[in-house]
């Protein structure tokens, strides 16, 4: 409607509130898509990927570059999304990364938020770290002594500590665990 200061309402607005409605529906679409992205993070990527993808990678591939695998939360991250400090063959290792990142697609959001589900890791879960062609195996533990070689994963909200268990060797194309 149009309003004239002397005549009052002079005619109805024939266009309606199209821009207002388009803005409203665009905003609802953005909020719904954001909800979908964080639902995928909470579900650990389940609707878009198999839940045991990381376990299959560990069993079927040989270590090449620096990567960390946590099958309990279906995480396979490389040095691009996490920071790895230390050499597992000589000393303790510290891995740090963000819990919440930004991504436009579910896959890019999972890559930007590698440790979103780190709070789901519990004592006894295994963590695998590939470094210089060797796959090191760690087990999450509540009690790690000063003499133990360990892996520490840090985010701004949670820290997980794991003891070194051994390495994975490849015999006849199959993975075998060698304990220390």
C-alpha cells in the first residue's frame, strides 16, 4: 500500500511483499542447510559415508604419508587438517587440531573439524599414526606413566592421551601388529 501524507492510503501495493518472502525463505534454507551440516558431524558422517571407513583404510592400505586414524570416531586426517609434533620412533607425539571449523559441504566441514567427536573416544580405543612409512598403534588410557611413550591429542576442549602399543607390519599383504 502507498500512503500519502494528505490523502492517507491511496492504492494497494500490487507487488505484495515478494522481496520480504524471498528473504525469509532464503534465510530458512540457510539455517536448514547449516543444521544438516552439523547433523552430519554429530552422526560422524554416517548418512554420507560408511561408519567403518577408517577401519577399512587401516586394514587395506600401507602407510605412506603422515596421517592419524581413529576408528572409534571414523577419523582419517592428514597433516593438512591437524598439526603433528614429534617423532613416534624416538619420543612422545602431540597432535592438535580444531574441534569446529568451517566448510560449505559436509565433507569439507568434516575435514575442517577433525576432532568434533573427540569426546566420544574412551579408554581402550585404538589410534593409528602413520609416519615415514610406519604405522604406530596407540591405545587410549586413563593412566599413562612418565616412562611410557605416548600420543597426546589436544583441542581447545578436550585432551586424549594414549600409550604406545606397537607398530603394524605388512606380511604377505596383510597387516600384523608387532608389540613393543
